[in-house]
C-alpha cells in the first residue's frame, strides 16, 4: 500500500490529474510436471496530465513520492503550455468534475510464491495420476493487481485497489486418427489468491468435468458450414458484446468512423436486446472490474449502449462527452503509471431475458450450442470472427454430439437482429484482458442467446 497520500496535494494551476499507481503481477506455470514459469514483478510510478487551450501535457516518473509529484506536474504543465502556445485552441473547455471522494479497500496478498507453486503442483499431480492418457497438461496461475491514487485540481480524490487471481488449465488429448484436441478452463476472479483459492481439492470436480468434455470432444464431429441457428453461452455472448459491439461504441472509435456513429437512435438489434457497459455493480452484485471513479476523476456510471434494440449511446471520457454534448460515463482508464487514460470498457454484457436454456434448446430442430471460445477478433464495422473450442449439435430439440474446433462469424448488428430468445441466467466472467493499445482487465459475460450466425465447417 502507498505510503503517504496525494489527498493533501494542492499545487495545481490548471485542469489537472495527478495519479500514482503500482501494478503487481505473478505468473507461475507447470507443463507436464515441470515448472516453466515462475515470475513476480512490480511496476510503480506517478504521472500528471495538464490541460490548457484544449491541449494536454503529460509526464510520468518511476518514483512515487510527493517530490516526484511536483516534478511530473511541472513537466506536464510545461508540455501543455508549449502545445497551447504553438497550436490553435481546439474545442471548448472541459466541464468541471463532480467533486467526490472514494477510498477502496487495499487487500494484502499473503500467499507466497512457493505456496502457489505447491498448490499448482497438487493439481498437476492429480491430473497426472487420474488421467495418465492426456498427452499434455498445463496448470498455471496468473495474478494481477492495480493500485491507484488520484487527485484532481477540482477536489476529486480516489484510491482504488483492483486485484484478480486466476488458475488456468489447458489439457490435450489425441484422437484415434492422431489429431490433438484441447480444452482450456480458467478459474478464480476478483480478489487476491488466498481469497479465491484455499484447497486444490475444491477444484477437482470442475477438473473432472473439463476432462469429460475433452473426451467428448475427442470423439466429436465437425460442424456443417453455413448460416445456422445457434445458442451461444455467456462466454460467447460476452465476447460478442465486448469485441463486436462494445468497441464500436467507444466514443474515440466513433470519432474515427466506427459503424456505431450513424446508428445512434436507430434500431440495431432485436427488441429483446439491451446491452450495457456497467460501472461497478449489477443487481446488487459487485462486478469483475468495479470502477467507481475513472482515471480522469469522473464518477463512473453505467453506459447503456443498446436499449430494447435501439442504439442509445456511447462510452465517453470528458473530452468526447464534451464534443457530443453528453455526460461523461467514467470510461477513461489506464493500465500502467506511464499510460494516459483511454476510453475503454469495464463490464460489458447483454442483459438477461425470460427464457430458460432448456426451452431454447428444445426450440431448435437443427442447430448448434456453443459453450466456449478461445479467441476472437472484430473491426470497426462490427464484423467479427470467434474461435469455438467447445460445442454440441442440437438435433430435434435435444443436445447431440460434441463438436471439434470451429469458428463463427458475422456482423454484430445483423446477428443481434436475429435474436429471438435470451435466457434468464446471468454469468459474469473474470479472466479477460482487453488489448486496446494497452492491456486492461475487463469483466464480461451475460445470458445464453439464441441467434443466427455463420458457422465454419471442416
């Protein structure tokens, strides 16, 4: 935890953000019983952004004391003054922030590196003894925490601590024809390691289920290519919401010409679809990436992107909200102390509906149920392609054979218009990292969604 506080700092002469930050990471991994990764790192520093005449000056330092704060503040002020003197003024002055104070809870990670190695080693030993026919097994741990302290010229103070710890398994088996098939599963979520993991044996039932799915996939079939009726599980609906819709509705991408720009106020999805980037909570539940005050000092609020099928808004920082006459949503976030905040997502999902998964399956005569994805990509047009790593046939309203790896693709708004059932189940996932210029931990998820999309074949 930081020593001292920025809350008493008052040497501001302009619109200013002063942020102190420390990122801590762990990465440990076993491959077939051998330790292949064992790293622990920390990166900390302080930065300042100063605005003058619509121009922004930025400076950072790897030191974190108050003397360093004075130095980066002066350098950022000099940079802003230089730009304002040599370039024409742009835009109108940014509106003042809502004065607020937020102090999150710091949580000490008391688990040692050796204890995590022993924890993972027990899981690896369980896999080796119970499932000797696996041709490859990887057991790893990834922990990340972002500690931030922010002070602005107009009285905003915020301290936040955002920890995440995950255990990942990647298991490989061989088909009869000699083709490898793989299943990957990530456990854990918000919180330090000790909060999420106490006894390796508690994961064994989930590991057994994962191996069972791998064996089903080993005997699986290839999907038939074409436009198909599909049910996508929360992992897939979350990726669709984030990659194919969310990025197009980030205001900086809208300014650059994303597909969402011309469609504001227009129908882009089925009336069943409401899609929101949540700030910190949903129905009383704290979400995987809870943001209360963003890295510009803006009080975070939910950003409703699609409401009943209508594209209603975008995610903003102060500048983009000023440009469009909207209210800032608190979506300006930075990953490291030397990074400037970008407009980016926090917890993005389609809201649940009223259908059950069993009713959704029984409504399909010939289609697919996709449960897991390994990767995906989308562009500013909303066109996407996601890899499918687990799924099942649906034949005459019943689940059939497991599937080998395939892909799904489409244009997000076109696919969302075909949605005719959404489950009442809501699942949040806490292992995603968004790679928009800087990495950043994000929450996503959602319900099961029935829709039509293009499915790849063999």
